[in-house]
């Protein structure tokens, strides 16, 4: 593999000194970019795009051609693992993801496929290898997965949900079955992420999109515990460096201290958390990733710059901050506003990294 | 007015001793009850139901006939004020509320009606008076309003929203215009709630449903500040007692200490907050209301009882807790599960109020 030219992102995740705050955006390969929409059209469905290594690589690279991002992220879906387990993932146009089957009983659980990520999710590993080749050391590549709890919500509900009635009823009334499903998912996710590292991923992010729907006690029991289990099974290194893992629980701001103990090197925070408060609470133990409101990108470039300045100042001096949005970029954003965002991070952050 | 037979709810809000923890549910007059669905059908549209004092009273009383709730809450909509301001509220079947007009410019703002709640929202005051008569002192009546920020989100977006693109763009790019709208709303809400108290409301709740969509700084600037302004303009007393005000910001768990300083006597917390943590942070200053996950009502009666026990134990001994869900009850809940919920609070809470 070619040598890494920009390791700012990896260094910040390990709280090692950097020259400026690294930046990338969740969902940076996405619908706000006209070139993404064109490639997506060419691919056919969203899943066709995920399963075509060349096209998945193409959309992964697109934001890097426009913006000096410090990391690339594998283009894929968070529901590839449940799909491989046999649930039959599909997308209805204009709606969220759906599964043909659900898991609501011990029999449903027993009927899931036994999977090996290298074989059953080889299309993802092909995409990782293709992207690494294409990146040619420009920036590191982030691999990712949904968290066990987040995957379980879709598998039990059969798709997106507003109140999580089915999955929560299972968690509350059949905790043993729920824990069996979560254990199975934790093992599958650990295998999946480990395979991504073998294929070339240099950092990992676990997206716990729906952990924030749980109560404080439920979060620890059904989500955090299984992310911990995933992390404990990951390889320690990637490409001869320590492998950094980022955990991002949307809506997890009240539980930062527990999250910081889960074994991850970095904790993602959404925009409802004051980053200065977060640094005070957990910034000596882990790096922080975030946390501009994605809707700020609808505002003027000048206002975006002011917000970037406020977040940089909130985190303060020193390493341990990866600039990002507090959630994925919204489809309707003007791509020029992303330029303002990334430029502001690059222009305003070096002062926080000068050794005085 | 007839004397109040059960003042447990009012006393707990003021952290005065009670014999057991009072309980009610947000949206307790609602679709999970077959008798509500029948009355709603009889009324015609949802708005027709809100505007008919006799039928609004009927649905307010329905949950009290089934369950020994310690409070009634006015049946109405949170968007009555923007409707009176001239935006034209309507409901599409199966969708959320919509407005015929939006407020996105200084001209839109200037075009709003000047309103006086006693006249322009007399149908709400009629409902309050009718319900008070019908309650006949059984339990206190809660009046309510949406918070200025929550009302503004619907007025600027024209309805519900996923990312609040328009209202946040206004807040970020035209903060002066946003503050003008919020000031106008704070005054209208204060007048509306004061009129409800004159008509017979004995406690008030401000529903800040969308305050949690803001950043930590944005919440203080655009939501909390205006709830504070509303509260500062409310009468001190209702029926010769101190008037308690509850502020409920869904998703506000990270900001409890600021919320506790807004002038309200009680703070509502959703189910993502550990009530023991909340009591430690602000329980010496304000009462707490909450906080069972509404989805817990899908679980078995036995599991519901275990959860009630855990929350009671989390709050611990003494007054200052009003039991509630962490958000409105979900339409699909079995009404018998609500019986299990209310019974558990009544049976398990007296031990926390014994003077030893």
C-alpha cells in the first residue's frame, strides 16, 4: 500500500499533535452533490450502487475532488449485515430502508444465515480495496457499521420506526431473546469491521443512530454493552498503526461519560452537546468528533464561518478534535456552503495547534 | 368554584408533602381510547373537536373515568395561537398539522393578526370553563401552550419538519427577524396562558416539543429565553394558591441546570434522562415530572410495574415528583396497560412519602 500523505485525522483520533483540526462530514458522499446523483442514476438502485465496487469507489472519491477533506469514508449502507443474515433489504423510493422478513421470535432468530463477512459481504470488501487503491495514500479510509442495537431496531421493526414499538417490546418483555439477537449482531459486526480493516480500512466508526431512543438504563443494557463487545474483538492495528475506533450515538449527550469508557478512541457528539462541556467531561480520555448542526449548512457562508469559529474555540487548544457535523449532511444543502465550512476549519484551526 | 378534593398534583409541583406520588399522562385524552375515537368521529375534524367546548370537555374527562389520574389536562392543540394569528391551521388525514400561510419575512410578520386571547381564542376559554365545571373539584385542571420556539418552527416551516431547514436558516441568517417573531409569540403565549388561568386552569405546562432540535447555545438564545419571558408575565396565583408552571423540553436532558433557572416550578424530563441524576442536579430547586418511556406501555403489565418501581426508586424519598410518561402516550397502546401503569404508581409510591 502507498504511504499515507495526510494522517491528521488518524493522529487527532489518538490525540497526537496536528497542524490543524482535521475535517470530514458524515454522509459526505451523498445526494447534495450533483455528481453523486448522476452516478446513483447510472447505478440503478441505491443497493446496486453499494454493490458495485467501481461506482461505490467513484462516489466515495467525489467529495474529495471538491473539498480538502482529511478522510474518506466507505460508501455503503448500515444495513448490509442484516441483509446478509437473510432479511432481504430493499428501498422504496422516497421511503426509508425495508426488510422482507423481520426477527420477532426465537424461530426467526434461528432462521438467520450464519455469515462470514469476507465471503458473504465480499462486495463491501471489494469496495474497500478499490477505494484504498484509488485513494493512493491521499487520506485515510474510514470503514463503518451500524451498532448492534441500531441494526436490531431495523430487523425487528422491518424498517424505520417512529416509536420502536416492536423492538422495545422485545427488549422489555423478552430480554433474553433480545440479548441473543444483540450477541449475534455484535459478533457479526465485529467480524464485518475486522474484515474491512483487513481489506484496507484505517479507522472505524460505529453508527449508533438509534441508541438515543432508549432510556439511560436501556442504553447501557442494549446498546453500549454490545458496542463494547464489538470493540473488544477488533484488531488493535491497521497498516502497522493503532486502529482508532469512533463511536457515535446520536442523542447520547447525557451518557458521554459511560460512552467514553467503551473502549473507543473517539466519541462522536451531535450538535445538542456543547463541545466545551464534552471536552471537560471526557476530553482527557478520548478524542471528540463533531459537532456542527447540519442545518447550519443552509445558512450563509459567513454565518457558517462564525459557527465553525465558535466550535473550534469551544474545544480550545490542542489535539483530540475531528471536525464534523453533528449528523449526516442534509440532501438539500448547496455544495458551495460545504466549501465555506471546510475552508473555515482549515483557515481558523491552525491557531489552536501552535506550540507556544 | 367547588373546593379541590385532590391537590396532590399541585402540592408535588411545589414540593410540599404528599401521601403518594401524583400521576397523569401527556396526551391522556387521546387516540388509544376507543371512547376518544368515537367522540372524535362525532365531532368531525380534530379542529372541530378542539373548538366544541362540550366535546373537548367530554374527551378531557374520558381518561379520568377509567383511571384515578391526579390531574386533568385541557384538550386542545398546541397550534391554536398561530391559527389565531392568521396562519390557517388545518390537518391532512394521517399527516401532521399544516398552515395555509408561513412566516418567512418581515412582511409576513407584519401581516399577522393582533390578538387578544379572551376574544380570539374564546373557544379555548369556553372549554376551560366547561371542564372546570364538569370536574367539580375532582382534580386540578392543567392549561397549556406550545413554547414560542416550538410554535415558530411550525409557523416558519408551514407544518412539521424533519430538519427545520427554514426556521433554522431564519434563526441563523436573520436573527433579528427571528427574535421579533419569538417576542411576539412570547407575548401572545403569556396572554393565552394568563387567560386560561382566569378561565380556571390551576397549573400550566409549556410544551417545548422542538427545543431539543437546537444546539446548546441555540436553545438558550431561541427557546429558553422566551419561555422565561412567558413565565415572567404569568399571574402568581390561581384560585388563591401559587400557580405552578411546568416546562417540558423534549430532548432537553443536557440542559437541565439552565432550564431549572427559567422560573418554572417544575421541569418535565423525557425517558432518556436518569431521574436520579436529574434530581441530583436540579431536584432541590424544582419539582420533576416524568419520565417513563411511552413505549414501555407496549410491554406486559408486570414489566410496566417493574419500570414504575425503578423510576420511583430513582427519584427516591420525599415530594417533588409528578409521575408521567417521558412524552405523550402512543396511539396503539392497550388501555388496560395504562391501568397497570397508574395502579403501580398508586400502590408503590406511598412508601416514598412516609414520614419516618
